[in-house]
C-alpha cells in the first residue's frame, strides 16, 4: 500500500521487452532502501523489485500491466515517479493508494493558474464515474485532489511542491497518465450497483 506522496523521480536506465513482458532497471536515490521482493510504485504501478544495488533496482512488468498502464511506452531515459511501500508507522499524508492502476487518461489541458498549474485529463467513462469533486485520485502515482469535473474530464491543481518533486513538471497535452480511482469509491460502487440494477429492472 502507498500514500501517493512521491519520494523520488527515477530514470529508466534500461528496458528489455520480450514476448512475455518487460524488465526495467531504474536509477534512483532510493535504491539503497530497496531490497529484493520489496514493492515499489513506478508511476503508480506496484512492481516487485527483483534485485537492487549500485544506485538502481530492477523489476518486471507482465504483458497485462504493460497493456493497461502507461509503462508500455516507456523507454531508456524516461523519468518516473517512485514511492516505496507504506510502513505501519508512517503518516498517511496523501490517501490510500494500492498501486493497482484502473486505466489511463489523456492529458487534454495544462494551464498556469498563479503559482499553480491546472491539469485536465480525459479518463474512460467508467473511471470518471468514480470521481467526485474535492475527492482523491492518483495520477501517475501522485495523490491529488480533484478540483473540477466535467462530462468527460477531471481536473487537478498542482502546487509548486508537487511540480518540483514529480514528473508533472514536464507534463503536456497529449501525454498519457495512469489513473487509480479512490478505493473507497470502488467499494461503494461495487456495493450499490446490484441495488441500482434491480431498481432499473423494476
């Protein structure tokens, strides 16, 4: 489990793709804290470290992960948001992030707003249905507050601290980001959907 508070921006040093998946090696200042078997969120995707040392760690991504997240298009030199798994004694400064990405969204707007920056993304309708204004969402692993909602978009506002500590400093229209909806919203939807279906049928 994670909080969506990014600890470092790492760099993909190598990415080897095969028919069965991909193996990534990521350079990061966090490498000394990573051991084999540890969970690391890479752009919000929970991966298991297969080895670590020398200023980097390696992880593997199966084809399913590559197909439903933005890890597929990564290449050597790509910068990624990194977060180590939450310890029981840590403060929950963001929100509960599982590292289980629900899908991706295209960035359709990036607008300065004073010292902040507004970023608008267009997720799939089923993901947008899980969003509420002033609620939480994880984009590329970053815990963010939804500042605005539309029929086909959600918008977040990024403070300078977030821009400085994450890859969002480089984000632009046309980029694709990973989306993880608030886990509470997912459980609520799962709980009430049978009742909604019965009501529609009646």
